[in-house]
């Protein structure tokens, strides 16, 4: 298990000024990254992110969707 690492981030974002709909809250994003070292210098990351969207994210100022993302990444260090 020494080759496995799990990290998490929590972000909050707000616009500097209100948009045309009077909203400024972008929301809270939660990220989780699981990293596994395949061999020395080569790692595989599995990434997941979810945005608890605020009012300023949607075009009309209504919070209808919470976007999410999943992905993988190979990292080579030498």
C-alpha cells in the first residue's frame, strides 16, 4: 500500500462582482485524486471532481445542474 496515495481538496469560489442576474456564488468543488505508482517515475492518477454549483454558474441564475468530472492521467517523472 506504500504505492497508493489518496488526496482530497475542497474549494469555494465567488465572483468579485455580481453577474447580470445578481448572483455571485460559483459554489463549492470537492476533488478526490487516487494515485498509484506503477513503477519508479511512472504514476497513474484517477481523478474525480464534483461542483455543488452556486447561482452564478447557470446562464439564467438558477441552479439546475451540478457538474462533475472523472478522468485518468499518467505522470512520468525523470
